[in-house]
C-alpha cells in the first residue's frame, strides 16, 4: 500500500529512527545547542566533544520528532564524528543541497550514508525535519545555543 | 394522538460532491480524500460562480459611486448582511460587521471592547481549548492594558469544566468571557447557553468563537443569549478574506472604532472626524466586496441543504469514524466529549503525526498534523501534536473507511 513511499521511508531511515545509535546524552561536552521547530514540535539537542586537534571526538543527541528528523539526527552524528568544524560546515552545505534538490555531485564519502534522505526533496514541508539536527550542530560549533530550520 | 416527527432530510452526498469541482482532482495519482475541512473547506461551484459573475458583470466600489454599477454592487454586498443575520438569527442586519476572518473579528473586540469598555483590573476569561486566535489577542490586551487573563480548565474528556468556570466568574471581576463554541482540536461543543447564562449572572459579556460550530449546526445567537459571535467565511465553504463579527447593537454603539480610514467616517475635517453609523463604523477601507458576495453564495448553499441534514450526515460520519478508529490497536482519539462534532484528533503509537500525514498524503488523503494552532492545549494534554481528520458535508463513509485502512497499514509500517 505504501510501496511508492519507500523513496522517503527507506528501510535504512526506519531503522535509524527506531533505534538511533547516537541518541544519547554526553555528560561531558565542549559545545551544545538546541534545535527547535516550534511549528511542528520537533526538537533536537546536540552535544559534542572536541579532541585537542579541534575535530569532533564524540557527538550525541537527544531528540523528539518524526522518523525523518530522528533518522537525520542519527546519520548526522554518524557522518560528522571525526571531522573538523570546517569539514562539518562543508558537509552540511552538501547535505542541505541534497535534501533540497534530491541530488548532489559531491564525492564526499559520507554522502552515500546521507543519500537515503534525499527523498525529502519531494516533500517541501518535510525538508526542515531533515535539516534541524544539522542546524543544531552548526549552532553548537558557532557557539550559539539555539537553532531552527523553520 | 400520535405526533409524527419527520426524520431529518437525507443528504445526497454523491450529488453534493458534484457541486465541488476540486473533489474530482487527483493527488499524487490518487483521488483526493479531503479530510482537512476544519482548516479550510472546499468551495462549491455556486461560490466560485458568484464571485466570477460579480467580477464579470457587476463590480464597482460600494457605498460611494453615484452610478449604476456601484449601486448594484452595493446592493449585492449589503444583501449578504441580511443573509448573515438570518444565518445567526441576529435581531438586526446592522449588527453584522464584515472583517477579514475570525482572527480579525476577535482582535476588533479585543481592541474596541477590551481597550474601550473594559477597565484595568477587570478580567477576560477564556478556556484551555482555544485556538491561538482566541488567546493571543487577549494576551496582548493583558500585557498592554492591565486586563487580567483567566483560563478555564477542561476535563480530561475535553469538555469545559463548568464548576471551575463558575468559580472563575465568582468574584465578579470578569468583564468578558471569550470561548470557543466548538474546539478545532477535540471536536467538543461547549454548552453555549449555559456559559452565557453564568457569564451574565456574574456581570460579564460573552463572545463565542464560532469558526467551527457555524459550519456544522444551526447557530441562534438569541437562543444562546450571546453578546458577540464571530466566524470566518472560508471554513463555511466560502472564500478566504472575509469573516464576520456579530455583536449586540448597544455594544457596537458603545465601542470605539477599530481601524480608521475611509468608509467608517461620517465627516472628516483636519481637526476632527465623526464616525459612521454601526456597522460601517467598523468597516474601514474598501472591504472584500467580491469575497462578501462569495460568502453570501456559501450561506445560500448550506441553507439550501439545511443544517438538519448537514448535522445528521456529519453525526453519522463522526460515529462511523470513532468506531472504525477504535478498531486500530495503538490509536488513541484525543478527547471524548459527549457533545462532539466531526473533528477528530488522534495519535498512533510508534508513528509521529507528521509521518502519518505524509504517508496518508501518498494515498491522496489530506489531514492536518501538528498542534493545530492550539499549542497550550497540546501541552495541557501532554502531547507534542496530533493528526486530525475533519469532516464536511461532502465527506463520505467510504472515505473514512479508506482512512482507517490506511492508518492500519501505517501502524504496521512503523511497527
């Protein structure tokens, strides 16, 4: 009945939303921010720790929201760990392009993991669900406390 | 002698659906199943034609042109005031003010009655289940003008807690009760006549937000003894951009104007202006002429079907939906008021309302998901949001069955 919606709700998305590996609270952290989309009630707090070289040593999130936002948060944590802030910003830009247009020319190896979310490009009202965790992470890196993708 | 009560006239939904051109549309390749009429209803051909005809054959600005077109357009516009008065059983056509929508009607009352008549230290009393449109204007009044804002609680069944309501009136400081006549989230009707009687006994005036109620049942402002009644056109199968404020004549007379400008004045000098008579005092600027004419066509349309038939059809739809949804494990209908209409909010275990809405949309079903412009109510209920299906006179039992089948599949999908 929902075969044609598998473009959006791929098994990998459902798996990440049901059991997000990175949904955990970091008690020690160097930066945090809360992403909040009050219109839809989605919320995602990101906390991260940096190693001495300035790369993300650990990142976790606590969130409530739809399957898309939870899966996106989990994939965000998975693909940003180990990156420098500049690399995270670059990847976020690629990701924003991916979910808005459905495609990307980027050769970044993380893209293969993020591509299952490209289906949201067909659902304009849902793009902000996918981008909220990224907005929170960027805000944390920028020293801001709050972010929104609405 | 036996008294034979005739059954309510049956509503021929198949014929009615032919009156709504949009219902023939497909969405994502599927027939449109429109279950979001509480947000905004679809428009019958009669409304579309009335507006097109007005613009094609009979249009000019009103109340000012000394020419044939203006006079005819003024007549068409003003005749809708009579239609609205009849719809609400208002005592006088001069008590009908055209606004942009319910929100503007309430802002008008908050400004003109709240600032102009209420005194600092008095209170406005609303309920826990108000749409933001019947909350935020009163918050603004509270913050700017030292008017207290009181919130009457609801029961867990989603009904106004009448004891608590009476207690909040007890000190006699409430100057205005502003309450929904039917919740846009829970579908609950409020007991308007009792609310008004208690308010009046405590020296308060009472406003009803009829945005939802006026669509589904005959409203009689004299029978419920209201002081203000507001609604919007676009939920009543009319166009966007036109709403209504009804208020007792003496209140409108006493209230200062809301917006200033053309149309609402009697005479203007550089030193001083005087106001036009009620209701024109509250209709500044060129109004939504074509939309008012469209609203007139919408009122004529629903009255030709009749509220007895509409209410019976929608009660049957609501009963059917509640029993079908009750069969779905993990589905919870929010609120269980005794007196309720065809607006049903629900949650489904394991599925976020937005995912429900997106999956339903894939099969052509339009529902609303989120907080439904009632964030404080969501917090009261301990929810972030719900999915909401709402019914109209064109909704069919088969559409509800289709919704239920889809929700069953969604449950499996996220299981």
